[in-house]
C-alpha cells in the first residue's frame, strides 16, 4: 500500500484536511497586525478583532477589558476548533491529535508543582494552565511532596503515566528536581510520539528531538545530562555525547554548528548570547510547520492550528 496513500486519504482525512486549510483564512494577516500596532487601548484591539474570526469570542466582553481576557478568549477559539477536529478524527489521526496535547499536560504539571512549591494559590495556577493540557485530577497535584506521590496520587490515571517510570524517586520536589522531571517527561513523550509517527508513516523532521533542552552551569553530572537527551534526531548519538561535556553556551554553539541545519539558527545569535536560544528554535519549529502545511495529503498540516 506504501506509495498509494493519496488514493484513500480522503476517506478518513479529507474532511479534516479541508477544515484545517479553511482555518488558514482565519489567521491574522500582516495588515491586521499593523493595525493592531496602532491601537491605543484594549477596546481598540477588541474593535479591530471584531472583524476577524475572533470577534464572536470577544463581542460579549464588557469594558474595561484586560489583557488576560483577550488571551483567554483567543485561546478558547483555538481549543474549540481543535476539539472539533479531535471529535471528527478517526485512527490513527485521532491518536496523533491526542499526542499533541500531551506536551501541554506536561507543561501544566510543571506549572502547578512549581507554583505550589513557591506557595502560589492553586486556583490562580489553574487559570494559567493551557486548556488543551487539562485533566480531571490536575488540582490534586498540589498535595504531592515528591515524585513518587505525584505519580501514585495523580498521574497514574493520565496519559503521562507511562512516561513517569524514569522520574519516580522519593526525593523532595525542588526547582532542580522539577526541571529534571520536566525534561525527562518530554524526552519519554517525544520518543513515544516519534515511534508512533514512524509506525504510521507520518512524516517527521529529524531536527533533534528534545536536544534544545541543554542544561549547563548546573550540578548535573555528564551522565545525568546524557540521560536527558532523546534517542533519535540529527544529533543522536554523537552530537549528544559532545553536548554532555559542554560547560557554556559557546561550547554548545561550537558543537551545534557542525550540523548544517543548526548553522542558520545559531547565525542569528551573537557569541555568548543564550537568552535568544529558545526563540530561535521556536522560529525554526514554526517555519517547518508552515512548510509541512504546504504539502498535500499529509497529516502534518493539522499542526498549523497550534500557531493560530
């Protein structure tokens, strides 16, 4: 059947692909953003957005508006459209769409645990969680004192449970352990997602997995760092070995520039500049998603809704 996917793609995927490509017309244009830059108040922004697909989500909001309200309503539009697609999808696309939400779940878990550690109000933290990453027992995360309790009391019944096997320890949760937990969960999640895509011949870009999560200047040993790298991607395995011994951002840069796809990313940054690294990788990710959207008969086009 390999090579003849286009003949049967529309049976299960044609409707959703049309929906996604239709959503593209609802994205704000360069002219829209130029007009938004001229707005002097949040009510001016609301008035301009009323002529876009975001209008129905803002029309009943009273003045004075708050920035959090605008962000919440615009995010709600994305969530509604995403959940509609998820309800209409069949396998393996439905599982593919579920996988995309797991990253938001991990971020929400880290947000709640970190906020609780710093004595923030749980309700305030829940409001900041991404809607696509919510699950029933998320508020109970605040009672966990270590990773073992976090798994036993809360995460055992969530899709993240299989990814937690390497995180279960009795150590108390602190900023360092939470960051290690986040990177370990992302590693397991991305490796699982990658295997799923390979099994169903979904196109992937082997840029480097979670290798952008480089921990330098910490108390982690080289072996600890190696454990946080994914087992796939352009840098696996030799690039990961070199990154594990790096002590500063310039050494990281020297390693990464050996790989042509990364040269254009680091060319945007000055030497010694690490603050822009996440932004540079994010821009490259969005660029690749846009290129995937230009393909025909491809499930990758569903990813474009993440960047509305």
